[in-house]
C-alpha cells in the first residue's frame, strides 16, 4: 500500500500550489510590516533584524517564484520521441543481443552515439565502490564504464579489473574532482559522459531517461536529483530533507530560466560543450556550479530531470556535514565575490542572472539566521527592541506567522510531515557559512573531502565549538531574561525567543554528544539500528524516493548492519 501511495502521489498537488501562493503573500506582507516606519524600534536591533530578514525574504520570494514558474511542466514531445527511438530493436535482433539490454547501441537523431561513465573515487571503501561500479555496468544501453581513482589504490584497480570496468589513475592530483574528470576526458572518446560519485548506486534506466534530451544539440548537460538511502542518523536525515524542496521544485523550476545547474553527480554531459569551456572548472572545489555557469555564459542549455535515478549517501556525521556545507557554500560565495552574475560583463540572460545571483547568495540565509540568534540578548541586557513598543505581541505574531509559519507548513506538506532535523541544521549551521564567506573573501583554499558517510574520525565537538559557545551564551541570557521577567511579573517576547533558540542549539549539542557516544560504543550503535528503519523513512520521504530507491536503501542498511 505504501508503495502504491508513493507511485500515485501528485508532486504538483493543488494544495502545494495554494500554499505556495499564500506563503508568497505572507512574505510580502511581513516585509511591508518590517519597513513601516511606525513599527521601527531601536536602531541597532532593528537594523540587524531588517538586514537578516530582508535576506531571508529575498531568497524566500525567489524560491516561490521559481517553484511557480516550473509548476507542473512536462517533458516535451521531442524528448518522448527521442526516447522512443533510443534503441533499434531490429538491429538488436540481428546482432543477437535482444535479451541483453546492456549491449544495445544507443541512437540519437538516427545516428549511434557513445557514452562514457565516469565513477570518481577518492578513498571510499571497496564495498561502496563495488556497489556503484556493479550498478553502472548494468545500466541499459551500450556504454563504457571507468573508475577514476584519485586515491591511487591498487585495491581499487584490482576491483575494477575484477568487475570488468576501465581504470584510470593520474600522476598528479591538480584540480581535485574536476581535474580527475578532465584527465579522463583526455584519454576517452565518448560523445557524452555520465558522472557518478563513488557512493551513488545508479538505476538501470539512467541513460534511457537522460540521453534523449541530448537530441537537442543546444543542451550541454542533463542533471538528475541527489537522493539518499542512509537516513539512520539525525544529521543524515536533516541533510537529505533540507535538499528535498530544491530537487523536487526549485531545480525543475530553474529549467524555465535555463539556469538548472550541475550538482556534481548523476549528471550527463555533452563532451563538445565541456571541451568548449576548456574542461570542467578547476578553480574551485565547487566545480559543478562553476562549470554550469560557464556553459550558460557560452549560450548552452541545461535540463533537470526530476526522477530519482541514483541513490547515494548523505553525510552521516557533523564532521562530514560541516565539510560538505563548507565546500558548497564557499563555491557559492566565490561566484558572488569574484564572478558576480549581475555584472554587465557576464554574458547571461536576465533570467540566468537572477537565478545565479540566488545561487551565489543562498548561504547568506544561514548567516542571517545566526545574526537573529543574538537579537533577543540586546533587549534582555540593554532593553533595545527591534520593534516599537506600540506594536502588540499579537499583531507582531500575525505578521511573523505569515512569513515563517506558512513556509514551515509548505515544507511540511512537501516532505509529508514536519521535519525537526531541518530546523536543527538550519539554526546551527551559521558558523560554517561565516567561515565559507571568509574563505571566499580571502581566497582560502578548501581541502577536498568526500561527502557521503565519511568523517567521524574525530570528536564532533572539534567542528562545533562556535555553536557550543553560542549555546552557553544563550543559556545564560535565557536565565537572565527569566529572572528579569519574574521581577517585572511579565513574559517578554525576547525571553521566549531566546529560550527557543537555546533549546534548538541545545539539541544540536546533544546530537554531537550522542555522535561521540556512538563512536565510543560502536557495539551499542549496531544493536539499535533497525534494518527496516531507513526503508520506513524513505517511504515517508516521498519527494526523494521511488520504489527501486526504497529497495536500494533497505539493502544498504542491511549490509551496513551485517
């Protein structure tokens, strides 16, 4: 029954449309409330709130607009026609391969085309690589599969030979993942190439669903979602759920702006397009979005296909999550500071300028959230209020709810229920984004690290000391606020929000403690993992998983436990 529910679920339901429109109106109304002079309180907290909220308002409005622009858009007739003609059944019969879909030649515009599959490897465990390579080799349609080993592992080389995949190793490691791919491009010849991270297990129909779009000679790449099968930690669930709206609504909407960008894996490229810009971009660890930007500047098109065609691993630990977000955020800020999409020197359309500006400023939302954590302290310690005393708490709550509560409801509707893990990571990630902005501003290099289930080798507290110090500060501030309110026989809004912020950060600190505890006691951790837990979570996480993805998630969890 659960599988049938997911199979018949309408991604573009009327309820989602109605709530999206209401949330948009709520954002506009709240902005007008903040900007009204009569509502302005003391200058310092008002400026902090105004600056932070305007960032969130801008990004919120752009998200709503993008969602509405791509609402319920279906693939074109040309795409379906190219898909119908992808194989030649008569030729397959003549070649005696009618029962072997892996060997079927691929055709676009009535000519055979070649596809290379690149699996980028950098120190992942052999079991993970084996699953990915095995699945890649089993994809329908004639293709060549290569393991691009930047970890210089003889064991990986032997595994590739055992499975029947090509193996490519380079002498130097310049350019990290992008350099690894560029090196492979220099010694392979396929007209198209598919990139897979080492932990993404691809479905057999990946090429069937992506290659037909390449019948349009102006399309440079076709991107599919990142979905995850390892939802057995708080961090992994939060990281996965945070991306659900992006992959389910934002990226499809960006198709209408010709601004859907590559996310580094599960993406099919046209070799000619990448060659035109000199290869994958090596000047940043966020080679994916930079390569997309350069291709769009050259007039190429992109397409996002919102189908779950590969299942990977989300970061399971605070260390892995912090490194992933630092890399992604630094790449976005690099674009903002060194290649601003709004500059007249950028050869982008107006639509693309707006979308890439949103991309480059997206992680400012995390910094804005961090700024808002400290606003209640100004009132508790210095009696400085962002909103005028004349504005009653009920009036303020109505406007505030129009912005935040509606967006939370929209997110809950999309995810199927409210996901506290998303709130937890959204509130606690601000130090990562401050550091990313600093790195981009001063050109500090970000060391490459694999996302997935890596990390966790050291204490989680090594990566969250700013959050711990903030928690202690908020805890003290809350105590002072309660003491002051008791003296005044009143409950202040600032105290209420300080308590909420303290609780959220406290839960994040508790998550770090539990992570360290599980690392110190791995036997207890294995004992409490339910092999069916990820499957149940995946079923409820309908925006990201389909039936085959659920099976892969369950298989992954059972193997991890055993």
